[in-house]
């Protein structure tokens, strides 16, 4: 048993979908979340800048004595070198590997779609993994840069149909070619995208399986903690959130991501110190 907290980080708010899933699956665990709200988005940055940011994010979480780290960010998971992750003093899990394995298991016709930030798609990280896992796979990849700002601006609000209409138009613009490619599995390769899952599912159709990277990564992390004897010995854990910009806007939007698992202190830190 290990009562140290789980560390989770993302470029902003999207990784909170991972926190929500972890709190659902592992209610006894403490969670420390860092959202780099002062430097979001990562998806349009160079690989060198993304790597620098990721190293600082990891260093901050390690300073909080975490027992494992989940990179709840498709962009970081596509960029952070596996060899460097293996040298960390605690287990590290990215969302890309977990989601690729889930998609490989789900597909029936070997046609898989991948959507994500520009950096994630440019890295071809999903493509490389899927080609190893599914011989003869056909991959249709599409960057969707407007999805993140739409989610963070609240354009997924079911009580505001006029906002949803804007989002549906953007979904059609990005995903028409993906749908026409005949994919039967679609990886939502950014942790913001599950908040668009209902609308994306309606556009793609019931025959397409949507893979949620945060959910699959949380499942893999739960299994890893059990296998290594790192589960906490308590019934109820807490969440503590840290951001690199003023907390006000984070607090307002975080509830949308966390749902019934909302709550916990939010503090601002100077990430450049790490």
C-alpha cells in the first residue's frame, strides 16, 4: 500500500477528464493535478518547447512526492521520449499508448481515425503505434485545432443550442473526410475531446466506436497500481489542483470537466522555477 498522491498534468483543463475518471475508479486515492494554464495551448508549439514544458511539469509533480505520473495530454504523450520516461523515479503513463491499444482491440475493419492537436497529428505517434498493433491498418488523421477553444469557451453547453450549433458546424468541417473514409473506430486524441463525445458520436454514427484516451489511461493506471502494490489504504481521497495562471477562470470551467467529482483547493504556482 502507498498513500502518496497520484500526479496528473496537462497543458490546461483537458486533463481534468482524466482526474474525473481516476476519482470514479480510485475513490481512495489523493490526486495532485497541474494545469499549465499560463502556457496553454501546447498543441501549436515546437517539439523542443513541448519537451521543455513537459520536463518542468514532471519536475513540479515530483516535488509534491507523487507515486506515479499520468500525462493527461495527447500532445505531451506524443512528444515525451519513452527512454526519458523510463528513467523517472516513479512510473509514468501517457494517454497515447493506452488509447492506441484500445483502438486496436476495438476495430473490426482495420480503418481507424485519429483526431488531435496539430502537434499530436504531426508527431504521427498514434500512427506508429497502430501500425505495430494492427497489420494492414488504414489510418485517417485529422488535426482539430478549434475543438480545444470551443470546449474551454463553453460551446458544449446543452442548455445553449446556439453555441452547440457552432460546434456542430466545426465538427462537420473537420470530420466529414474521416467519416467518408469508412473508419469504424475514432481516437479522440486530446483530453478535451470527450466533452464533445456526444456531438461527435452523432455525426460519426452508431457504427463508429469512440476511444476516450483519458478513460483508457485511467483504466491502465488503476491496473498498474494494483499490480505494483501501490494502491492507497483509505476509502476517500482528495484532489488538489495547481495552475500556472490566475485560478479564477480555471475554477469556473473545471466543474464542466469534473462533473460530480468537482471540488478541491486550487493554487497558482510559478512553473518556471522547476
